């Protein structure tokens, strides 16, 4: 039998509960140091991680921590692919690779990766 649910049709699985819990646990620290630059937002928009309205709302938000909190909330509601796109961009395009291990595994295993933030 062929499945026609939304996720199978789109080919994108929702973010797993473990990753969602991990993001919720580290959100406070990540929003303090994540740099949601134009380049990061443009990449996430181009990859359809964030929609046009979210893109413009994030760009117009003057407070960096508010912008970061909204972006992490979007990622938490998003898909596995959305999370991987964020990690890929942090790793290569915006020079924030030190955040990726924390996002992927959690604070406990990557305290040294934050260069003294924890």
C-alpha cells in the first residue's frame, strides 16, 4: 500500500523528539551566541527552511536574541532536513561550526566547543 501522508509526499520527516528536547534544553545558551546574519537567513530561506514571511520578520527584528529565539523555535517545529540545513550553514557558510556539535549532541558533550561560553 502506498502512503500518501504529508511527510511521505514531501519526503521530509519532522524533527525527532530527542532533537527537539535537546534544542529546548540548550536554547537559552544558543540564542545568546548564535549570529543570525543576513547570510544565514538568506541560506535558510533559499533552502525553504524558513518562509518568506518568517524571513522578513527575522530580518526586521532588531534584537539579536529575539531573532535567535524565533529561529530556534522555527527549527524545533521544522523537519530533520531543516535542522541539517541549519547545521550545514553554520558549519560552512557563516563560520559558526563550534555550535554544530552542541546542536547535534547537546551541551554536556561539547562544553569546550563553545570557547568558554559555558
